[in-house]
């Protein structure tokens, strides 16, 4: 096993012990269970690896000529990460490892939920599952994270609260992890009108009582693989990616969910691109950030 697997096994054991402790029923509690899986290195215990036969693994969808015509920022990133065009066998192995890690994590979460039930705490516990990033898994010829393609930047967010939130409901609105902070504040009974909070509570949206929603999410990236600051603004169906010194990118996430057609150069989408870029740059200053970094 890898160090990551050893850590996750220890995290699970500590979390289960915490929930089972009789002291938990004495007063309200909050527990953050930070698992590493699913995450590179894509190595998983044999039992989970065996669930995903290599000949049944789906391959990334990469249209003819796509890798050669990708935006300059991704061309540079592929070079920096050393993302050569791996063999089909290696791609299948990588994806199988990732799927195995998802199932490995799924079992752990299942055991946490079981213990909540067994200790009589399931009916008054809010459960949130989220992640800090996804993994490209070979899509667009890329692996790991560090970019604004949905495979990397669109993360899971599942929230369950028995008797309060409707079960099995999927919301189509665009939300962000910063909204989760405001949500937890409201759930805890405090006010969320603090001007220092960037997010908005999701509680009304989840209950179906909130009819108006900002429907947008912001993300920025200033780490390995890029020469200058990058940011993304997703608003409704459109996603704008901005990289300082490069042309912007614009994707229609409903018509083109796999992000193969950059609409930014298309004159018919100039208004959409300009509006999103204006909204983004009104509150995010790449030049100033670059100077601070330098």
C-alpha cells in the first residue's frame, strides 16, 4: 500500500472512534474527516483494483487533432508536467486505479454513515461530502489537476440532513465551495450577513424555498504549470477561462460539456465573453497578483 492508503485507514479508524464515543451525545459536535482518496498516486489495494478489469475501462474522448489545437496554457502545462502521450494500456491502468480509489473511499464513507445510524445520531447530523479538486484521468491528454476543465475543477458536493433537506434531489444551479461556509454558519444558527463572507448559504436553495440564485462560481490558479495568473468564472451555462497574456476561452457547458469548442474567437459570442470577462476582472486583478507573487 501507499502512504496515502495508510493515512486514510488511520483517518477512518479515528473518525469511527470519535463518533462512537459516548461523549458525542452530550453536546453538539463537528467532525472534519479528511481523506486523501481518490488521488494520485493511482495505487489501490488489490481487492478494489480487481473490480475494474482493464479491458472494460473506458478511454478518454480526444477528438482528432485536439491535442495539437489546445489553448496555449494547456500546451505549456502538458509540457511542464511531462504529459507524453501514454500507451493505451497505461491510460487504462491509470483510470482503473482512480475508479478503484473512488470505491475504496465509498466503502469508508458507508461505514461512517453506518456508525451514525448505530449510535442513534443519524437523524440529527448534517453530512457533507465535497472535494478540493478532481482529476483529468487522461481527458484532454492531461492527468492530475491544475486547470479549469470540468474534470479538474468541478468537484462533488453532496449534502444530506434527515428530515430537513429533501432526499435524492439534484440542483442544476452553479454553486461553489465558498457557499458551503455560509451554509454551515446558517445551519449552526448564526447569521450569514457578514460582509467578509464571499459565499451565500445554500440552505434555501436546497430546501427549494430560495427562488433567486447568483448561479456562478469563481476559481483562480497561480501554482505549478502556469507562468502567469489564471482564473475561471462559470456563470449559468457559460464558462470563461482567463490567463494573463493569453486569449480568453469560452465554453458553452450545456452544448459542449466536454469542452472541445472554444467560443471566444467566435464573433457571435463576443458579448457573452466580454460580459463574463468584465465581471471577472471587476473583482480579480491579475496584474496586481502577479506583482505580489514576483
